[in-house]
């Protein structure tokens, strides 16, 4: 009975919050604008278009002695003559490319492996290895993307020629005779949007709880409306639960908007199960809810709330692996990253969306988020009750 | 005996750090009465109300509300009370109906009960036509009407009103006051209200506690409080002196018999004094200072005079003297510093 009332009260408080929210034009615009803005910003900081590349020094190694390798080299050189994207040079093997990258002579390398012709002849896809200078993540990403794009284009071109004389059994090999393998890349697909979209989704969910929740409570405290709820014979938890529900709804809507924007405007593809994506969003809520409540209990005024939020959010945003792969950070920062729930949320989201991972592949992430969330809930709920009773 | 008591406090104290906002306050409120707290800004009125409403925990002391301990049975207390606080408890983007609905749900009213209650309350303050308009579009007076009925959804035995007429125009003020009285007589609701308006306290309250710097300095019916200083040797007089100077006011203030002086405007002062020959002394002092008295009016003491009489005329009264002239609202008597208008 008590629990039922608590839930009913929090549902009504959530209803109130969402109604207020839906009637605030500013809030609605921000809901849409923020994700769009973020994606576009990210797009500008990390340009993804192949056309933007010019005269990038790239080494080409043909380890394949067959005709297909030669064919590929010719195609690449022909294409490069038209676009002027790369300055092609030679190298003896993968090791040599590595040395040249380390020396700073080239920004990347393209390797045609030994069995390239053999594979294509056998009706399989021919793999091309791309290597990039990872010490410069933007350039690396850009090079990778451009090269993948070029090779894709070339593949399509080659496929047209192969279609008529096709006797192979793998359709994929016909339509897409070349496939790209990225050597030494951290994880995922070459598109930077593909890389950041999952992280940004996790991030907006985090933000809705970490900034939305303290703001919602301290705003009502400042304007005095919170007293109306506090003076009613309802459980103190109903208030925070109602607010959490409202903020969760808002965060999820925003997360889904980002996903749609990423898919429609930026060509991001989800390889995994969308339901798992939603589940991870909910788990992100769980992992941050305690922290959000904790901050709320420590903040008396709206301004203080915002300030604390900002100081906490920024490190999280940058160390959570949303914008840069964690593996590229210095060691001590990686240590900090490894205790932030956003890191796990981002990682899980990325694995599912990009790599098509299932539940079994993200158990570590799930476990961390659940434990982190529960620990902070246990700490923060008594704190909140006390703060409401000052 | 306890049946008759709605609220009882025993040395109730609230400190904010070093500041003692409410200092060992003890008083009773009888069931069915209108009890007023009168005091200047910062006296501790709101803090007292907030403690009784279980919104703030007392630092020390105890209190019962509807026979329930405010510390131990805070949850139960909440079922018996309603609060109209200093700030509006309403959401601008919601309509009156939606606002009332939210709180009705928090008070566990069923759908039927809720509909009936909301209709009834809206009718009571003549706001039926506005129920589907967002609060943000209301005038201050309309907002306050909804704000007041919001506190009545659970039919509270005890209603707390913290400065219910602050910032309202004379007409809305009169309406709200009439409404408060009606609640008290028709529903027998016990009412505790705070105000810094003397007239309001005088006309509404059965009993009055004058609170200053966290302490209750006097507690009685308004009539008795006024009698306190209307005895033979107490004098309240208003004088018109066209060539009034600050020096005159200062020399008067220095007189043994003079308790307080308020400067009403450039030429008018109001003097409170005691002693048999006080009137003579005052006239002599003014004349000796070169003052030309054109008219003198001896007044019935008001609650304001009571307050000045009780709290004495010290540092803060100097400020009051300056501010009073500017602060005379439509009600005539308003006390203490201004600047505490309702924000929103
Ligand atoms: N939360 C708080 N933290 C610190 N000090 C406070 C707090 N609330 C009130 N005070 C202080 O306690 C004293 C009493 O304040 P209170 O609001 O009770 O006065 P009041 O009689 O209601 O005055 P007003 O007429 O201005 O409403 C003031 O000095 C005020 O500054
Ligand atoms: Mg007050």
C-alpha cells in the first residue's frame, strides 16, 4: 500500500515535470538543438569528408604477386591522379611502414596482403590493410576514413566488371570484392560519427541526470514550490523518484533523437540490437542516478548546483571515452577513466552499436554500471532525506 | 484541556549558525482561533511557521501540532495542516486545475473527491472561469487566490498563512482577509498567520504574538495589547510643526519622558511618551528649539505604538523613523523596512 502510494505520488510529480517541460518552448528547442549542435560541432572538429584531404603522404606495399594486387595498385594510382588526395610512396613491408610512420615521413600505409589475388580468385573478399598514425587521432581517423572510402569506391568499380563473368559462390565477394581491415585501430568503424554517436547518447543520458536532476530540485527550492510537496504527507523519496522519472524520460528522448539524427544526417548504422541499446541507456540512468541525487542533496542554491555539476561533468565527458579512445590517453588518465561509469556506458554502447555485440559481450560494463549505481544510491538516498529535513 | 489546544510550543529554537532566528519561543494556539504573529522583517516569523509545518527541524525545544510531535510524528502532522507560504506554491506553466490536481493527488484524493473539491474551492474564490488558463497569465491577486485554495485541498484543521496579503492591491487584500475570516468562522479552521501589517493583525487576529529578533515580546488580544499603553501616563500625540528640523527631533528624543518619535513627513511627527507632565515637556522642548506648533492631535494607540513601546527605541528605530514615511501603504500602518515584496 505504502509502496503503491509512493509510486503513484512520484508518477504525478513526473507528470507535472513533463507537462511543465512540454510547455516550455525554450526547453523543447534545447532538447532538439543540443544534440544537433553537438553532432555538427563534432563533425567540424573532426572532418570526415575525403574531399578535404590533399597530398597526404601514404606508402603503398604490394605483398601480393598476383594480378589482382597489380590491378588494385593501378586503380588506386589512377584514382589518386584525379583527386590528388595522396602522395604515394613505396615501402618494403608492414614493418617498414611502421618505421616510416614513426619517423613522421608518412601519415599512413596501404598494404595489399600476400593472399589477395588468391582470395579473390577463390570467390572470397580481398582484404586491404590500412595503417594510420594513431598518435594523431584526428588525422588517423581522417586518413582511415578517406582510404576506406576510396577502397570502397574502387571495390564497387571492380564489382561492375566482375558481375558479368561471375561464377563465384559468395555474393558479397561479387558486390564488394575488396574489404578493408584496419590494422592496430582501437575498435569499431572508421566513421568518426559512428565512433562518437554511441558516446554522445550515453552522455546526454548522463547529463539529464547529473544536471537536470539537481537543477529541477534546486529550482523548486529557490522558487519555493518544493515546500508544497514537502508539506504534503508524501514520502520524501516520492519527490526524488518523480524527478528521476521525468529526467530519465527527457534523457531517453534526447538520446533517441541523437540516434535518429546520427542515422539520418550522418549515416551512422546500428549493427547491434536496438533493444540492447535502450537497455544500456537505462543502465546509464541507473549508474548516474545516485550521483545525481548526491549532488542534489549537497546543493542549496541553483547556482551552486550548476557549478558543482559543471566541474564534475567536464572530466567525465572527456575521460569517459566519448570523443577520444581511452587507449590514446596517458596512463593516469586511463586509471581515472576506469572508475567512471560513463566509460563503461560508452564502451557498451559502442560495442553494441558498432560491433553488433550481444549481452554476453558487455557483462563487465553492465556489472560495473549496476554496482556503481547501487553504491551511490545507498550513499545518496539517506543524504537526500537528511537534506530535505534541514 | 489539551482538546482545546491546536498548537503548543515549548522553548522552540532555531539557529542558523551563530544567528538565533527563533529564540526559546513558547506559546499555545487554541483550536478555532486566528492567531497572529506580528513582527518586522527578519523577526523569525517565517522560521517559526516552517518549524511548525515540519519544513525545518528545530535546533532545540519541542512543539505539538494537532497533538502530534513535530519532530517525531512529522509525517502525521503533515496530514493535518495546510500551508500558504511566503512564496507562491504554484507552477506557472500549469493551469489552475492542473496545479490543484497535482496536489490533490499528493493528498490521495480519489478522482471523484478531487473533481468535487476543486470545483468547490474554485467557486469559493470565484475562479471557475479561469481554471484552464495557465497560472503564468494570472494577476498577482488571482495567483494568491489559487495559492490559498491549494492549501485547503486536504481540508486541514490548521492552516498556516505566511504574509498572505503581501504585495496585493487593497481590493485583493480585502478579499483574502475576508476569505480567511470566512474559513475560520464557517469551517472552524484554526489559523496561524504572520504579517508585518498592524491593521491586518488588528482586524483579523483573536490573539497576537509580537515577535522581535526571535523572541515573543508580547502576547495577548489586540485590545489588551493596546490597553497596555493607553493608560493615564501614556501618551501618543501627533504634531504639525512647519519649521521642523532634525535638531528638534534629536532634542526631543533626548527627553527622559519620550519613548519613541516617528517622523511622518517633513512637518509632522508622532511622539510616544509617558509620565504625567510628558505633554508639557514635549511642547516646551519644541518651542524652546524654535519650533512653531500649528496643530496637535492626541491619538488612540495603535499596534504600531505598542510595538514601538515594547521594543524600545534603539538603533533600529532610527532606521524606522526614516523609512516609515515612505512605507505607508494603502493600509496606513506598515512596519519596519520595505523591500521584501513578493518576487515572481
Ligand atoms: N535558511 C536560512 N539560513 C540562514 N539564515 C536564515 C535562513 N532562514 C532565515 N534566516 C535568518 O533568520 C532570521 C529570521 O528570518 P525569517 O525569515 O524567519 O524572518 P521573518 O520574520 O519571516 O521576516 P520577513 O518579514 O522578512 O519575512 C533572519 O535574520 C534570516 O536572515
Ligand atoms: Mg517571513
